[in-house]
C-alpha cells in the first residue's frame, strides 16, 4: 500500500461508509465533546476502545491499523512521558528519581528530575483524549466520500464556500501525502552528496514550498471544476432525508452528551458551593465515572 | 455559435496584457486545435471561452464574448457549464468524489435532478466514454487514461455544446492518444459537440483537427485550415509549432505541396524527386567506450506485490551514449530509473554504476523526474540553479541559463513559470552539477518546439562532452532523432535493445511497446527504399534535384 493509498477513502462496503454524512459528523462532534468533558481515565479508555471497535466495524485494513497504532502509541507515550517528568501541579508523588538534586551541576539546575505518579495519570488522560480524536478522525477520513460530508454540511446550512473549503482539505489529503513523499524523493535527488541522497530529515525544511505551490494550483483547478459543474447551486440540490434509524441514534447520543455535560457542570458547581441535596447520587456518579 | 470579439485581458499586477485584441468565431460541430509557445495566452483564452476569467484574478478585461448574439459574460459559472465543459490537464485535480458514478452524477445532483434520471444518465455517459461497468469503482483504482475519460464523462453528462480540453493527452502513450482522440472525434461527429483542444503535440493531433489556431504573445497569428497553416506559420520556429514529420519532409524536399497525408507525400516524391533505393546506408550513431552503468539480471518486486515489476533485465550503458527507454505506461521504465537512482533497492541481480555500487555513486548522477515542479524549492531561478551547487562556476551557469532560454527569468519565482520553463530550470540545476549520467523521465512532455530543440541541443552537447543520457519517452520521433540506442520494455522485460533504426522500424515491436509508427517508416515503405525512421534517413535516398525545381 502506497502513502497515497493510506489516505484514500476505503473502497467497498462497510457499515460506516454507508452512514449519512450528518450521522458521521454528529458522532464525531459528540465524541469530541465527551472526550473533553470526561476526566476519568477508565471511562476515557472505554470511549477510546469504543472508537477502535468502530474501526473493526469499518474493516480497517491491517496496514492502516499499523499506521494508526504508531500514531496513537507515539501520542500516548509522548504525553505520558512529558507529563510524568514535568508535572507541575501539587500534590505530586515521585515514584522514581532520574537525577538527584545533589547530582553535580544538573541537580542544582533542575532541582532533581523525577517521575511523578500523578503526572503519568494526567498524561494518560490527555493522551487518551487526543487518541480518541485521532482514531475518530481517521475513521471518518478513511470511510467518507468528500461529497457525503459536503452534503451534510450543506444540509446544516453552512455556506457552500466554507463547506467546500472544509471538504477540500479531506479531498487533498491523499494527494498531499503522496506529494510530500514525492517532494522528499525529489529533494534527495537534488542533493549532491551520498548522505544527502539517503537522508530524509535534512530535506524536511524544504518540503513546504513546492507542496504549497502545487496545492494552490490544484485547489484552483478543483474549484473551477466544481463551480462550472453547478456546485454553488445549493438551492437546487435535492434535500436528502436523514435516515430515521441514524437520526434516532444521533438523538440518543445527543442525550448522552447532554446528560454527561450536565452532570459535569452540576458537579463542578457543587465544588464551587452550589450544592443541591437531591443531586447527591449524580455527584457520586460523576465523581466515580466522569 | 460563440463569438469572441476584440478581447484583451491583463492580469492584476502585470503591465503587459496576456491576451491582445483576440477575435475568433467558434462554429457548431467544429474541431479546433489551439497551439502556440508556452506562456502565449492559451490557458487565458480557455478561461475566456468557459467564462471563468472574470471572476478569477481581478484583471482588466475588454471586448465581447457572445453566443447567438447574447453576451455570455453575464452568465454565472453554472450557466456557463451548460454551454461549455472544460477538462483540465490533470484529471486528479478536478475529480471530487470517491466512486465513478458519484463523480459523473455530481453535476446533475447539483442541478436537483431526480436520482433515477441521474443513474440512467450516468450509465449512458459512462458507456459513451468507454467506462461502462465502472460505476461502483473507486476513482483511485482507475488508470491515468481511465481517469481522463472519467473527467470527460463528468462534464459530458451536462451535455455542453462546447468541450474544451487543456493538454488532455500530454501524459498518454501513443496508443492511449489514438484511442482518446478517436473518442473525441466520435463525440464531435455523432453528438455534434464542438471540441476545442489546447495541445503542444500538433504533429500527432493534426490529422484529427481541420482547424488550427496559433497564438503568439497574446495574439492570434493564424486561424484557419490546418493544411494551410504549414505554409504560413509552420517553419517559423518562434511560433513553437511542432510540424508533422511528413510536412517537414515536404518542406525539406521542396515538394510542390505541404501535406500531412503519407500517401500524398509518397505520390509527390515519386512525381517530383529522384529516388535512389541503394544509396545511403544508415550510419551507426555513438561510440561505445567505458561502461557507465551495467545491469546484470536485475529484478524488482514491489513490497506486497505477487509478481516482479522487472524481470532479469540486462544491459550496459557506455559513456557518451544517449539511450531511449520506451514502452507502455506501467512497463517498468520508472521502476528501472528509480533503481538506478538508488531510490529503491534491487530484489535480485547486480547493478554497477560508475564502477561502484549504486549506493556509493547515485549522487553523481542527475535525475529529472516526470513532474519537475516537485524539484523546485528556491525563490528565484538563479538561486534554484545554485541550490546544492555552491561550487559551480558562475560563468558556466550563466551560459547554461542562456542556452536554456532562462536568462531573462533569472529573478523570477520558478514555480510561477510556465511548465516548459519550470522543466528547463530543473534541467539547468541538474546540469550545473556536471553529473556523469543523466536520467530524464519524459523530458519533453508539455514542451513546445523551441523548448524541445533547446533540450535536444543540451543533451547533444552534454553527451559530446562525455556525459551519458538515459531517457524515457513515448515520443518516437524524438527517440529516432537523438538516441543512439533504444531499449524497448514490455511487462518488466527488455524486449529489444538496438539502434532506433533496428527497433523503431519493426511494426511488431512497436505494437508490443504501445508505440506509434514513425511517419518516415510509412514513407520509406511506400517508396520501397530501405526502412527509415528519421527525416535524414529518407533524404539520403530521395533527392530534390529534379529538373526545374531546384
């Protein structure tokens, strides 16, 4: 599978692919809100597992799983390590000492370097949040036709111009990925040393120029092409009915999101002194699971 | 049908107008070929015809564009889409959906047509362009030629009266070109659609288009019968017209008529020239000396692929040689180039480059990729040529820029230049490093006649001074003219290695490699002289010294 194929929408039939664009975007937004609202690492992990189950439903290819795994693990690892080392809030419990405060030069400079238990947890929460969004984003990207999302955005009365700009980003993702790889190859070929021919990193600063110039040119052609094919005749376009099952499921999800956000707000309010006695069980539930 | 009267256009921020007082009448059921040097205003003229100029760029426009007396400049782009459909050079840039049927039905959907009607229309349009049964296919699973047909179908479904195609065949091999132009001709004759094509490959397309429009520096310097064009603008190199070889032969032999019809040329030569069937053995080009590149049983298999892309390829490339690699798209040409350049590693076999391994010496070669834009990174042409060439001699670089007609572009932003100019900038940057071996992937794609001559001269000078060139091309005439040897690749194997005369004069080989018949081969066969593939070979046998003519 090439770099380009990695970012192309999946072929064939799967349940995610056939969902209405509005359902996909609604689920994406809802899960984003949940990921921001929830602080409990176990619930976040469950939510994250749920997004991975959606990838199973979409029959994501092994190669794409591998790429996603690398991205997710890198994100999680980076977040946990950085927070474990540099967690600044209190209380914090050092569970491992990397540099003692008495260590010459570095000790006094850093006041000691420790791995903090609370930092690991905090990093895991932040990492899980970004992993949930990454996983959902890739799911939508790999299983959506740009047209499908465009229709969804237009159905929600977003201006055609803005909708087009948003969706074009998705449309160009495979092309961009392929071209970035091509540009690096071309840059390696422009290099006149053995090291330059083999290195990738040293060429990265130069990738932007050709990539951007080509993107602008491509975007202009695509815009001309869709405009002349009547894209901005939004009022003529047939209204597509949101399938009842999907609409109902989205309503349920909306309810879940509202309850979650409401509970969280009530709990935060109680912490600020706005305590309501009969909501005691809700406070407990929020503290335990959210 | 469409009248363009006294149209001038100057882009915002420029002092010189891109279009200067253009007037042209486009009639129903016409097939028009628009040609001219890169940067002469062809693309801007297309935007005038498809009505996308006014809302784009904010420049100064004057003149009239009318259809049946109605000013079409007042139409919205969507309304213009019903009159004029445009297919752009790269289908990848204009396709929007994921499946073929969604792409083709996009325009009808936007116009609020019922889904049953859309489905029926999509099926019939796909059948029309030869993509029947492809409805559910992903657009990413289509070949380049199929994508071009899909792009055509996506505008054709709107039933436009005029169809504009911007360099539609520039990336196609000769067989693909023939099929695609056959389709356009059918659309013109059966459906009555006016076809306008902008293309540099006039020599290949001439037989399909009765009318030729030649542009030069923003104006139209010829508009009329294509057969008359050769008399008026054909030999003027500044107009960038690449004449068909038959016409060139007529001109060279000073025949009484300039024509592209092979039978007519044969008849004219028989009547007006002396033919010597035994004269002029073809001299072998190129001297074989030190080996620059040796391939021994090289094979390559892409990761995850079931079959090898290259199978047991053997060849030797000597210093000073110019070798053309030819064959169908997907025959393995680019894979071979990538292996030589060290971008991928061999699966098996041995490749010796400049006496060492590819890993050790790949940086000593220059590789011009098919898409030169990706190799441009600097702000000015001069900086581009100096990039990683800090030790290059300044006078040598100036000379190089002069030879590649880039001297007046020294301060220009490379990516804002025309396609031909961009390619020459990259070529200059590669040559400034004085590489021992130059790999060129389709170096003349999108180049006008003058640019092609410049590139040919550069290659010739480079090989004369000891350099070696391996280039990949579909252009039979170019290979016949400049190559010392031709490698014909078919399905990952080297089917034939030989001189252009040996390879390009065998019809079965040309057919196997998806190549077109060199026009001079047909002429030489008709004249019953030794098989020839270049103009020079034919003129060795045919003399123009008939009494009273010269």
